[in-house]
C-alpha cells in the first residue's frame, strides 16, 4: 500500500513491507512484526536523505 506524506520539506511517497515472525504455537514470537518503509521514487529518496543529514 502506498504512503504519501505532505511534509513542510516536500512530498514523500513510500511503499511498505510487513514481515511477521514465529508460528501460531510460539507465543513469544506470535505478535512480532517488522514494518519497513522505502521511498517510491528518486525525489522521495533524495528528500529523505537530505532530512537525515
């Protein structure tokens, strides 16, 4: 699912990936998820790099 944010520095377009760990029997890992966001275009990547510097 795309995610578009209107920030004061500009518009950032990202897509997300979601990873779930564990098995239904492993209660310690049952609810552990990692969600990562990646820039969808070169302009968004450049803006995020500039904001991180």
